[in-house]
């Protein structure tokens, strides 16, 4: 256990010099703005204008046929783009663009694609938001961010452990139809939950998001106060698995375990159907405007 802690500390320290480290500063600012009742589009614009990748994505999304249909005048500045998209959608675009920009250095194989992990993470975020409006009302919890970031430990593994166990772990997960965390334990000696949790703590991000990052596979260890969000994320993972939306770090037997979370949330078949079709629709729209350009992964 002590050896694990030392490895995690070293890893967190190395990460402070990487591109991924832009994530916590944007995240902290977004969380501050979302809690400020006086915040408006210009506050979000200030964050977006600092980064050309974020600005470009906001403009592209707001000018897309779907979001621009009510007003055919093209938007050419960030504040107008945010007004057109709405506060919440703009927050999602900013945070997603920040995470996506951090994926510039990555390696992929037949069994793992970072771009498919990105598609999965985004889909779980959107699905969490859709599910949470049906099953719990906690404005202080951000289900989208929890979903978007839940597998962030895998991004770190891809960067730091590709040749030191990560590649073999993804191959073994596919061959053995196991959980990626089981294979990570064998080949790396650390799991993406442990790595993600250590990184998230170093970033000082809210406890409910840390809990989802660190416990979405072994949720029994979690503070009961946070169980709703965890169950919600697990149902979202299941929906994304069924709809084949990106890389999933588990196989069919584990999908069956995940869907047990629906009874905790008292979700009906009709609830699941409405959310799944809403999610598919939204992902189709975003794919259509180039959000997921490298979607070529062989689904598990
Ligand atoms: Fe995971
Ligand atoms: Fe996941």
C-alpha cells in the first residue's frame, strides 16, 4: 500500500508539467461562475477567449445548423455564441474542449482508442445530466462534469504507462472480457480509479466528482451521501455501452452489474428509453459538426 502511495505521489508531481494540467484551472473557474448568481455570458467568454481551441469550438457549435437554426445570422464573437448556446451548453462546450485539447499526446491500438474514450466520456457526461433531472435534484452536484471526468485516470495511464502495462491491460481486458481495473492491477499495479482520484485531489476539485472518478467501479466504499451520483454515472455507463458510444472499460457481464443501479434510482423502462434516445440524438448532432472526428474504434 505504501509503495502505491509513493508511486501515485510521483505521478501526480510529473503531471504538473503536462498539457492535461490546463483542466483544473478551467474547471475551477467554471465551477466558481456556475455558483455565482450574478455571472453572465461575458464571464464565460473571458475563459473561452484565452484559448483558441475553446473559442473555435464555441463558434462552430453555435453556428451549426442545429443550434443556429432559429437565427440564420452567423455568430462571429464569443459572447454572442454563448448567448445563442445558453449558459449550460456553453459550459459543457468549454469544459469538453479543454479536456479534448489535453489529448494531443496519446497512443492507440486495436483495443483502445483515446478518441473513443473521449466520445465515451462526453456521452456519459451528457447522459448523467439527462438522468439526473429525472432522479435527483442537487444543484450543488454537477453530473455533467462527473461524467466527463470519470475515466480521467485512463488518459494519464495512456500517457505515462503505455509501454509499462497499459497496452497489455487493454489487450487483456478485451481477450478476457474482464474489467479494465482488474487488468491494470495485474499489469501496472495501479488502477485508473486510483490514479484518477489522486490526480483529482491534487487539482482540488469537488468531493462528489472525486468520488465518481475514484469509485465508479467499486462503489461500495463511497460515502452514502454521494451514492445517487455514482449510481447515476453507472447507469449512464450502461446506456453508453448498449448504444456503443465510444470505448467502454468493461464487458457484458459487468454491464449487467451496472444496470442494477437503476433500481436504486427507481428508473423505469420508459425513463431509460427517453434518456437513451435523447442521448443518441444529441451525440448524432455533435458528430455531425465534427466533435468526434476519429470515431473508428471496434466496439467491445
Ligand atoms: Fe472506468
Ligand atoms: Fe467509463
